[in-house]
């Protein structure tokens, strides 16, 4: 980056760890109120700082005094779209006066710098590496339940699928942590919950139970090998379903990391995008054509039918036939988890050059 354009980084921004050793950052700040603006600089803001100073940042952007970036790779796709609408910055993004770093893909008129945020993190926890080895050591094709079905926030596609598959839930290990819409609260049995949170299963929960269950931590990132060892496949309800741009979170990377077969309940094109990332899926065993169904209700119904059909089959044979794909994906995940953070500084600099003509 030429000396005439400095890069100023918010200390609270997740992106700082990806760029810290790159040599690109020229200055830091903790609070925009206490910071002297560097004219013509590129500023990378955390979501918290952007929320606090949204009007000031928009004024600086419109005047061309700085080149602001909202760095929020923990959000993406539809979630990031709604956040940008709430901040009132979409027009400025389209005018290339504000840029976005997001963890999910977005529509072409909202050009974002995309960072695959969750994939590299899944293997950064020693607890997860231990669980992966435990699953490998205890692998068997005789398992007491058919599928693993974990649900946190009560998004509409999750509520609908819980209702649609009600007749199969006794054959699964499943959870539902959000009863704000009247759904049944369903926590995992203590032996299936991660060690840190097993004692919290006995607490009284109401509303959105995740906060008390996980002590306000990111508890869903952790792997416990037992629910995977006791089921044949994961039914993964991703965050985004209706918006046709992929947002891949820890929900999909957990079964891939532990080498568990999976069916993804996600946006149209999710499987296509996984293939483009180099991952294999299970189309040789399952009908995955639901991935290209535009209508969300029809796509959900087709997924439910695939699950119902699979549950009538010989799941021991299914597990064995999935084994090579699962091991390939596990290895590919490991390779990408190293490559993605390593490549980001170069991608960031290219994006800045193209976006702001720097």
C-alpha cells in the first residue's frame, strides 16, 4: 500500500489478527472519539465501533475524508445484508465509499471482501482436535440413533423442519435452544453436551437458552465426539436458508472436521458452493437435487423427504459407503484451514486497491 494511504485498524476488529503481521497496518485506535482522524486513510472498523459512530463514519465517507471498511467476518450473507440496512450504509457501499468484510457471500450489487471466517477456527481448539481423534478411535457402524440434529436460534426453517420431522425425532439426538416462538425446549443429554457446559443442562432455561447453557461463550464451536459416534449422519440447519448466497458457519464445519456424513439445510446453491471450495458431497448415495430448488418451502420439503428415505435404509452400510468422502473432506478442511488465513492479507490488499483505487 503506497505511503500516501495509511491503514488504520480498530483494536476491537476481528480482522486485526489476520493482518497483524502483514506490515500493512500503520496505526491503531480504541475509540473514534479519542482518535485524531488520518485524512485519506483506510479505516477498518469493528461492528461495535461502527454501530457507535455510524453517522460520523458515513459523513467522513461521503466527504471522502477516509475510506471506511466494516470488518465483520463473523456475519455474512442475509445477516450482513440486514445489518448494513440497519446501519444505513448500503447506498454508500454500492457507491464504493464504504467497504464490507463479511463471512458470507452476497448479491453482486453489494461487493464484499469475503473471508471464510469459521472454517479455520474449527481446528484452532485443542478440545476439538481431541474429539476428532476420539471419534476415529471409537468408529463403528453400529449406532443407537440415526441422525444428529442440532438447533440453536429458532429460525423459521429450523422450526418448520422440527415440526416436519417430528415423527423421526425419537430416532435422533436433537436439540432446540430457543423457545421464543413457542417451540419445545430440547437440550442434549449431559453426556452429549460439551464438558464445559454439562452442568448447565440441569439449569432452568427459558426463552433463548443458549446464553445460560454456554455461559455467554461461543459454546457451539466445541466438539463432543459422543453424539457423532452415536449417530450415522448430521442434519445441519445452517443460518441462512431463504437468501440465495452461502454463509458457512461452524455448523457445517463440525461434522466435516470430525468426518461425519451430513445433509445441509441451507440456501439454494449451498452444495454447488461447497463443490467449488473443493469439498465432496454424497450425491452418489443421496438425491441432492434439492440444492437447486428456488422455492424455500419446496426445498425444505424435498430435504425432509431425503431424510425420511435415508432413515429407512441400512445406515451401517451408508456409513461405510460415506467413509472415503468423509476422510477426503476432513483432510481438505485441514489444508484450507492453513491456506485461508495465510492468503487473506494479499486478498485484502488487492481488494483495497480495486475498491478505493489505492
